[in-house]
C-alpha cells in the first residue's frame, strides 16, 4: 500500500487540534482537556509527543454531553431547584435541590 495515498493532505484535510485549541474551543483549562483524554471521554491522536484531537471528536464529545444533560432534565419531579412564591407579591426564591 502506498503510504503517501493513505495520509489525507491538502485543503480538504481536517486540521487536527492541539489540547490548547480544544481548551479554548470548550472554554476549559488545558489540564481538563488532558483529563478528558486520559479518561477516554475525548478521543486523541498521538503524533510523537503531541496530543492532537480531530474536530469531529470534539463535536461528538459536546453532543454526548448535551445528550447526557438533556436526560438529566427529564428526570423525576423534584430533582431540580424549587421555585416558591414569597408573600403576596410576585417575588420568588430559588432553593437548591435537597
């Protein structure tokens, strides 16, 4: 097999992201990205000593997190914060879940 043909290059090839790029995109610290990679939640590509991430893997990670959080929102009643009315006026107070 011709190894030159196996490697995608050119303008259509996706740019791999460094852990610093991923941290900026997700708005988290770089150490958090490294922890996500170490735990297997975020897929990495190791090139020499560099840890790189494919943009599609970042999108898949975000989609998985979004799906997890929407399942939590569908949880049983009473699992979220409680909003109660205080007094006769239209004021309310939010209490954390018990």
